[in-house]
C-alpha cells in the first residue's frame, strides 16, 4: 500500500514527529518491564506534546496549550533522562533523542515568547 503524499508541516511538528519516530524505533528494543512502565509513560508524553502543539494551530487561544506543551516537554525530557540513567536507553539513543527534543524546546519557547508578547500588546 502506497503512503499518501506528505503535507509540509511547521518545523516544530516535523521535529516532534522525527523525535517520536526515533523513540518508536528504540521502544521496541527496551526490556519488557521498563517498556511497560517507563516506556509507556514516555510514549504518552510524546503523544500529548504532539497533540497539544498540533491543536494549538487550530485555536485562537494559544497561550494555555503552549504552556501545557512546554510543561509536558520538560517532563518528557526528564523521563528520558531517567531512562538513560537507569540503563534503559544507551548513550547514543539518549543523545539522538535529546538533540531533537532540545530543538523542539527552543522552537516551543520562541513560540511561547511570541504569543506572550502579542498578548501583552493587546
């Protein structure tokens, strides 16, 4: 079955999807116990951040979902660090995920500052 042509998304969405695909590839190699505890938590956080960022594009009220996405992103990064520190993720996997998520964090922070500035100008 052929995939439909991809539509160009915002860079932040592209980065989130890239990071999630990396995670998805790593998750299947995680041992069973942490995969069904920490792995599921990380997976849910990824999906929640993607949903919040995507839904922000479709609403006029941007501040609240962006703040929620930022908080979930911080939690996601922390959980990935826990996975790395406990040996669930090796150095290479942790580094590749961190690089992608750090860029998403910068983009999310810039977007939040822009919205805050627009709201304070009103």
